[in-house]
C-alpha cells in the first residue's frame, strides 16, 4: 500500500496521505462488509483535511502526476438515481464511465480506475476511499440530471462550493452525514478542472456550464474532484441523445480531451515549477503561458 504514494513529491504531503490511508484502512478492517461508519469516516477526513490545510508545507497540486484517474459512475444496484420513462441514471452513467475508460486507454500516461464497473451499490464513503486508496489524481463522478417540470438541457460540471440552485433541483442522492469542506487549494484545483470540462464540451458543440455544489464526493480532500451531470433525462430530446451510442462517443471524446488537457497542464506546470532557475527561460513568443 505504501508504495502507492511513490509519486508524491513532498515529504509533508506523503506523511499526511499515508496517515490518512492507514486510518482509513484501519477503519475498513474494523468495519465488516466494507460499510464504514460515516461518523468515523467524517472524523478521519476532517483530521486529514485540517492536517493538510494550511499548517503543513504541501507542494502545489501541480506537482502531482496525473495517475490514476478515478471515474465514478453515480448510483448503482438498488440506488437507481433518476428514472425517467424506463431510462435509469445508474445505467447511463455506467455506460459513459466505461466508454470514457476505454477512450482514455489510448493514453498510456492516464491509467483509469472505476469505482464500480457493474450494476452494484457502492456507498459514497467507499467511492472516496477508493480515491484515497489508489492515490487518485483526479476524481470524476458521472451523473444524469432530472428537474421536474422544467425544460432544461445541457451538462453541468460541479466543483465544491456554495450551491445557488438547490431549491430547483430534485436531489437524487441519499442524505449523508456532514463532511468538512475540502482544503482551499484542493477546491481551487477542482474548480479549474470543472472549467476545463465545461470548456471542452462547449468547444465540441455541447451545452455545458460549470457550477458549485456541496455534494459529498466534492468534499474529497485527496484529489481535485468534480461531479458532471451529463444532461437531463426528463428532457425527451436530450434523453434520446444520451441513450444514443454515437452521441455518447462524441461526448466521451470531449470529456477525455478535457482530462488530457488538465493532465498536460499539470505536467507542464510541474516541469516549470521544478526546473532549475538557470534554465527557466522566458516563454518564447507564441509559447504557452501558464497561469
Ligand atoms: Zn445522480
């Protein structure tokens, strides 16, 4: 388990993540059937989050390589998510996740792990623990939207933050115990990741926006995390598209490009950040200026 933190660049961060890991694994061992007591998990993550922010000298997230990507198909098993005219959110989310994994397999630098690869129930705690266990570099949860009585369309990419439209949305997600907010740096990375997704989708002709929510999985302290509502199942036109294999492939390609872009940016930022001063030249005209 320890060797999974081999890519971490800062000793401070490595210690914190290892401590968290050990605590979580201990709790998993103490909890039969892989179902963790939520209060214990909250306590562990709160400890990790407070340890990671802001007292410890943590290297910027850009210093962490992009491996592996954790894809999280929402719901599963008895938790069907949205169900509209026979279409189930849990099924479509799984199709998208599997296709996205297959599409990213073209890129050897981006290994992908799914939190579920079949129609089974996975608790929200387990989804986050997978991301910590596997030293996931980003966490992408895939869902489908449903808003009763509204003719909405398009994707929404959420990162952690106060939610504006809560009253409008029908929550498909089970109520979960409170969890501390992610460290500020992590929330900033998540927001950048969310914008990368919505930009890539719009660039390929899809309707997409980024927004904020306080979903449980977005509080993941271990990795930049987003939750993507791919479209609205209650919109018949959009539901038909989301069930169409060619449409799915096009959308998956867009999502994959966003992940590749984010990975490249992080790698470039890492090389800039770690380059010795003597060879850090000014960017040439037309060169890529990194934020
Ligand atoms: Zn959902």
